[in-house]
C-alpha cells in the first residue's frame, strides 16, 4: 500500500520499533482511510513495546496517557501517538476503564476498539492488513458495526454513539441494525459526556461532509432531542409556500446543510440555527409569519453554543449570522451608509454564503445575492471603510463635552461621508457646526 507523505514520521517510528524486536502497526482510522483512498489527518501506531521502552527509543517523547500506555512522538512539527497493545477492564463512568492490561497480541487490542472499520492494523514492513473483526468486509459493504456487543461498546464510552453517527454520515454508510438499536436504547446517557467532547463531535458531524444525513441520524437515534431540542422543534413547523415551497423549517434547514462544502464551524452552525426561532415565533395572520425570529434566534443560538462551550469568537459570529440573515431582503433599499456598514462586517463572506444557501434551499431567487456581489466588486475598501474626517479631539476643540453626543456626532459624520455628502475635514467641521450647534 502506498503511504502518503504525511505518514513519514509514522513509518519511521514503526520501523524503529520493529528493528528493536517489537511488533508495530498503523492502526485505526488511518488504516481505514488508506483503504478508502483518503488522506488521514492522524497516524497512530499500536505496538507490543511498553511505554518506557517507547520513550527510551525516542528521546523527548512525551507520555500523554500513562494509565493507557500512550506516548506522543514528535519530530519536525509532526506527531504520532504510539500506544501499547492493551485490553480494558470494566467501565464504571461511561468513559474510562477501571484497569488496563498490557498485551502482546494485537487481537486483544482490536477487540476493545469501537467499530470494526476502525479495528484494522497495517504492517508497513510486510504490506499486510491484520483484520480480527471483519472490518474489511464491512468497509466493502459500507456498514458501520460495533465490535462485539454494541451495548457494551457504547457503555464503555457514550461518546461512541455520536462517533457512530459521524462515520455513517461522513462515509454514506448504513448502520448495522443492532448497533442502531443500542444507540436508540442508550441515547439518554449522552448527557453524561462532557460538553466539550460532545461539541467536538457535533462540529465534525456538521463540517466533515454529510451534515444533513448526520442530523437525520441524530433524530433517528434519539440523540437530537436530547442534545438539540430547539432543532428538533423545527420539524412540522410549516412556512408560507410562496416563499418556501420546499416544506417545513426542518426540511429547509436540511437542504441548506446539503449545500455546505467544507464549511467553517461557525458557518455550519449558522446554517443549522439560522431559523431556530421560527417554532416559537410561528403565527398565522394574513399568512404564516415569524416576526422577530432573527433577533430571537440570535439570542437562542448564543445560549445553545454556550451550552456546548464553543469558543467565544465562534459564538459571536454565529450570533451575527443568525441576527443578520434577514437583512439581505432590504439591501436594494438601504441607504449607502447602511449598505456599506452591512457589507463591511467581519467575515461577510460567510453571511453571503448563508444567504445564498437560504435562497437556493427555498424559492431559488438570487437577485439580492447578485446585487450584493456586484456592490462588493464595485466598491473599493476605502469606500467601505474610509478614514475618519474628524476625531473626538476636533469636537473638544469646537467646545463639545465628551459623552453620548460625541458618538452621535461622529456617527452622523460617517453616515454623511459614506453617503458621499462629505469628502474633507473642512466639510465635516462645517457639517457638525450646522447640524449640532453648541
């Protein structure tokens, strides 16, 4: 098997271990990805060497999982995790075994892993795959299957339920029936996992491909209602057919997720949550309406993302994406100053992409999208964010006291500047003197 360039350190480590008489194999997701012809982000090694033997062979290696026999070997910016073959004792906390036993047989190591497709070992020296759980057959058939008894595998680490959803969504596989049944039985236990670990899996489900399938699986397994009841509430919430011929809010959101291509975490969450407040704002007057759903949705999105402890910068960007997604309706009627401020928002490309997906997943009308793209091409950066014509020091010199009036004056000056009414400092000073007499 041809190994990609990114696996050079893994090859070096495996060869060094085998040259000293130890068994050493690439293992897990990297082997799965190699067989699927995919580039893997991480290359892990399983070995018969004990942790102290690994660290003696690789000076500077770091013991990162003392209890589990995991050593991190780093060289020239690359890192490889090297783990001693082991079997696990009983699990009591839904994540950690109470004891581990180092093994010399890779079969025992394979049997403690999560899914058959992640249990494969690759011997670089002989170019052979060691397959103790029929993982290759499941790869060929496109099936995700838990190793051994599914209930036991998931009880060992309840996060594996989300990992199962992620793999099925990402690869377009089918979930084996007993594996699915076990998740449906155990899904309430997902709340025992830390918010950070849940966040990381949800991020991957939304960004690695197959996000809409991931959401459907979360729903089918019961995990959606536990983790994201606000999203579950979108189901069956009808929309005005003249604007949304595709159907309810849930269907619309899934269609948007289908359109994502390698999105950032913030954009993916923005798409998922942009209409999260439609269920609580649903009313029927002359037609179905969702008055204030963007504003309420922004508040709800912040609450949801803080629940999963996303970084503050992502929380605020998603908040802004949700808050502003309806403003595109007004772009052709905005004053120049309002439009320019709208277009110069941080990460505006993500606002624009969310709007495009919103249109393509509803009525298909892209007039406002094209209008905005035209304006962005037409306007120079200095027109969107021109240098200030006057400052607070100028206002003090004119006799104005510092306070709220300062902000009002400077905003009015910038509005006039963005609207093309003011071009020089002198004009700005005269504008202030006339509009805000001392």
